[in-house]
C-alpha cells in the first residue's frame, strides 16, 4: 500500500491538487455539486465522512445542511484535522474529527448516523462496508464516490510507465465503478449508481501542472516513488516529448457515485 501518511498528510498540497484537477476537468460542474444533488440535506442530521481528508466533501455537505448539523470526519492523517474543522465550522455546522486507521470496524454506535459518506477513500478500506450498514439509521443513506478501473490510463501513455501490476491498479480494483454495486448490495437492499463523466486535459503550456499532478500521483502509482521527491528526469522528458508530439495529455477520470439505502 502507498505511504498515505505522506501523500495525504499535507492538506494545503492536497487542496492545491484538488484545485488543479478542477482547472483541467472537461466536466464543467464540480463533482460534489453533480453527485450530491439527489440527496436531501434539509433536516439537521448527524453525518459521518469516512477518509475525510482536508474536508473537500464535508465543506459542500455543510454548505447544503442547516446550521447545527453535526459532521463527523474520520481520517488516518491527524494533520487534516485543522483544515477539516475550519471548512465545516465556517459553514455553521458542528465539526468533529477522529483520527483512526480504518479496516473493518467503525468506532461508533449502532444506528448513529443519518448519512455516511466517503469520497475517493473507500478503496483504501473496502472491508468497512459491512460496518457502515450497522452505524446507519434504518432510513439512512450511504453515499460514496469512486473511480473507474480505467482511470488515469493517460498518465501511463504519457510517461511510458507500465500500468500492469501498479499499486494504483490494485488500489482501484478494491472498490470501483465496475465492482462497487456488487460489493455494496450484500449490505444494502437498494443501490443506485450515477456516472460522472470526466477527462483531464493538459496542453503544452500546462506542462508544469501535469508534472505537479504526476509528482503527487507517483507514490500511489508505485510505492518505490517517494512522496515529495523530485520527479525522475526520464519521466519529465517523456512527458515533454509526448506533449510535443500530440499537443496534449488526456487523462480518463470517469467517477461513480453510489447511493445505498435500506441497510441489511
Ligand atoms: C484520496 S483522499 C480523499 C479525501 C477526501 N475524502 C476528498 O474527497 O478529498 C483519501 C483519504 O483517505 C484517508 N485514508 C486512507 N486510508 C485510510 C484508512 N485506512 N483509514 C482512514 N483514513 C484513510 C487518507 O488519509 C486520505 O485523506
């Protein structure tokens, strides 16, 4: 597994990558706006955000929720706490943060939450799904957002890295567009999916952004690459040559949101 404590331990760097993704997306609506729309946040609720990171999702959930809504974030990296608390509290919701390394058990009571949510995190701890159905209220909803197993192929085309057997490929197969419904339907009676179609495009003048994105992703692609290390010169050269030849790098980034109801 990748060294998460490094990859996700710097909230401002993670925020910058999140903004970079939005700048280069062909889908013009933010993924949170597009996929949270079917959910009802009109009542004050208790909401759990698994693998909450710096609060990318929780901030939007707080924006949609009435003041006083309690949004509990849980993440392996303690360093996310301050940014997470700030983003939620700024919206007049009540933020709580727990540091924990999730595996298959959640440190919460039965039927505690109205909603459990997880954006781009569940592939790190897919065995938690069974326990999510325990902590949800019977009328609660589990919402999760994940990638397709075909995501990011453009990174491999541009850099010449062999995609087979990478840490990233294994990670995506843990919980994906392709297997998500199957994994969820053992624990929820109703599972619906909506696809958010997206491609990231980097033109020649976007080389610096592409390299920044590559540097962030590299330790997830292959754990031999160290977080914050300089990019290997051969990858920089290959990326430049690819841009010179084709004029742009396109990266597949279709995501799926799952809406799970009636916990079994
Ligand atoms: C790709 S980030 C997504 C963060 C946030 N949900 C978002 O959408 O920006 C994955 C997050 O999951 C957290 N994470 C990974 N494995 C974990 C585990 N076993 N237990 C708890 N958190 C974990 C990481 O620390 C990181 O913040």
